C-alpha cells in the first residue's frame, strides 16, 4: 500500500519505536494520529509532524473507542495501524518479597496484549468498511511483539507471555481479516535504543549492544520504522511475525 494521503494510527507514538514510526509515516505522506498515554509528548511530536495527538490508554475499551473516534474525526477511518504502546517492567515470579503480586502480571498483560487487541479490533472494524484499493487491500495492521516472545529472560514471565500473545494472534487475525483485504503482521524487535532501554545503566546498555551478533549495537528506532513501512508497502507480507534483532538470541539472564 502506498501510504500517501492515507490515515494512519500509531499507538505509543510519544516515544521510541512509535515516535520513529509516526515520523516515517508522516515523511512518506500519511496523515498520522499519534495515540499515547503521554498526550503531552505526543502533542509536541504531532505539532512537528502536522499530525494529531490523542491521549489514550490502550488497555481501556472506553479510552481506545474515544481515541479511534477522534482519529477518525480528524483524518477519516485509518487504513494503517501500527501498535507500539507497551511496558516492560521486570519482575521475578518469586522474588525476595515473595510471589509476584497477581496485579503486576495482569497489568503487563492488560497493556501489552489486551491493549494491542483492543486497538486492533477497533481499527479493523473501520478498515473492513472502506473501499478496496487497486491492490485489493483495505488496511494494514502491524503489532509489536518482541524476541522475548521466544527467548524470555528471567524476570520476563509477564512480558514474554504478553508478547507471545501478540505473536500468536497475528495469524488468526490475518486469516480472519483476509476476506476484507486487511493484512496483519507483527514485528519482534531485539534490543532497540529507546527510553525503555535508556532507563538501564550505561554499561548494561553497552553490553546489551555488544551481545548482538551483527550489527553489534542497539537497534535504531528508525530501523523499526523502516520495516513497518516496508510491511505496509509489500502486499505479499501477511500473517507473519518478523524478528528484527541482528541475529540476537537472548540468554536466560
Ligand atoms: N526497545 C526495545 O528494545 C524493544 C524490544 C522489543 C519490543 N519492544 C516493544 O516495542 C514497543 C515500543 O517500545 P519502546 O522501546 O519504544 O518503548 P517506550 O517506552 O519508548 O515507548 C512506549 C510508549 O508507550 C506508551 N504507553 C505505555 N502504556 C500505554 C498505555 N496503556 N496506553 C497508551 N500508551 C501507552 C508510553 O507512554 C510510551 O510513549 C513496546 O511494545 C515494547 O514492548 C521494545
């Protein structure tokens, strides 16, 4: 799909991978709605890109419904959705303070998995009602998994479960929406240089980068955005989870 002139929604667009994707989509000529819990930072970027910022908690049905409606009011129904909103708090199953509180696990699942599904269901409902393009496409949905879906580390039980869920729902979603010409894909990033990672001590960031076989560094969010734009462009890509990780296979710790 040529993105020019089409409405696009990016969640988690205030920061990191989502911000880079919003930039790339706007540069390619899409009308971008930037959804994020952090409406202030999303607003600053939206002003720069000529897009629209919408405060949204992806884990809330009501908040996401309102946000998709606001995006639709601004740009029309979106043909493109890239979901990047997510959190990655590490927590052992049994820590020094006892078993992991169930709420801690549930929060990660709520935001990363249910939040991704929540926005996908709403955006897909709009996409299936649009006219088909020359390619037969009505829309493209890209969700963000993680290599933790396949090699979760110690402390990542909740995160890995949430990202495994995002990976697993890619194929059934693509199969269901195929009849409407809506493609569904997921990107499973390795380790990218975003505020999510910049919270770690510098020596830890450095050693994480050095552990990547090639190129031996953190990924650049623009490289995630480049893959997202290729996925949107390439009509034959569908129902797949694509690792973007420099051949990194995470160790237990
Ligand atoms: N950075 C990495 O190395 C890496 C690796 C694999 C997967 N990922 C995934 O990529 C996605 C983006 O990560 P990032 O590194 O850009 O992180 P980030 O922290 O820079 O950005 C995440 C954004 O999501 C927003 N967000 C969090 N909870 C939200 C909610 N409930 N509703 C709406 N917005 C919410 C935050 O405000 C933030 O702007 C996440 O899903 C993350 O799990 C990141």
